[in-house]
C-alpha cells in the first residue's frame, strides 16, 4: 500500500476519475506529459475512455483489442478523414493492389 501511495496511485470513483481525466486533459501537467489510465480488469478503464471520447469534440476512440498496428492506423486515418496512400500502415497485399 505504501508503494502505491508513493507512486501516486489513487482509488477513484468513476465520476471522480472522469473529472480528474478531463481536468488533466484541459491542462496537462508539465512534468507528466502522459496520463496513465490503469486498473484491474473490469475496473472501468474502457468505459472511462469511451466516456471521455464522447465528451471531447476532437477525441477518437478506437478499441484496439485484437487489432494489428496497421488496422489501428487505418481506423485512425479514416476517422481523421485522411486519404489512405501506400505507406507502412498498409499490408503488402494492400500495397500490391494499389500499385499493380
């Protein structure tokens, strides 16, 4: 317990976690440029991220379970409205279809 407290781990309710995440996103901490969302299985991490993505106008939520990096990149590019061009995020099969 002392170890978790020393690292700054805090047990939060879903509402307080949501409010703290929103506050951090509004004004990120200069010394901690990344916000870690951690917890046991079933603790609400995915629900928190889904809720944040619904509340934030420019947020994109992608469930990465079972996806390869190329699949994730394609989904993000599609969400961002970018045209997909041949690049490292395409599989070799997709690249050959585009070029040949």
